[in-house]
C-alpha cells in the first residue's frame, strides 16, 4: 500500500524510517531528515546517499535541534515549487484556499 501511494507522489519528505528506504528503492525523489549523530549508512559531510540516487539528506546541525534542518527543507521546497521564491507556496500565515472548507 505504501509503495502504491508513493508512486503517485512528486516528493517524499520523512525521517530515517522504512519510508525513506522504500522511497529510495523505488527511485522516488525523497528528502530525509537525519540526526546530528546519524546511523552509519548516512555517512558524514554529504547531502546525498550512495545507495539511493534520488535521495537528499537534511542533517541536524546541533543535537536535539530540528529547526535548522526544517528551515533548510522549507527553503528547498520553496525553491522546488517556485525557483527560489515563495511563488506557488502560501506565505506563512496565509490561508490556503479550499483547505478545511
């Protein structure tokens, strides 16, 4: 079921779980948030994975702090959606039309 859902996604954003490995194995674009002291397979000082060419890693820069990694994910997502600007992405605090209606 998870693989079937992933097949229809443009991007998977997750932490280091089986979801990350499944997305990578399926060749889906996947962004993975990894902790300051990551598992050995994520190596050090790199943003990619030698096992999954469609994977991008977002590393925690300080133990216990995810805000910096999430800020980088947000910036990358805004860039992906609008080429470096907030185009195509709602500005923080702006309601999205049709959501929750």
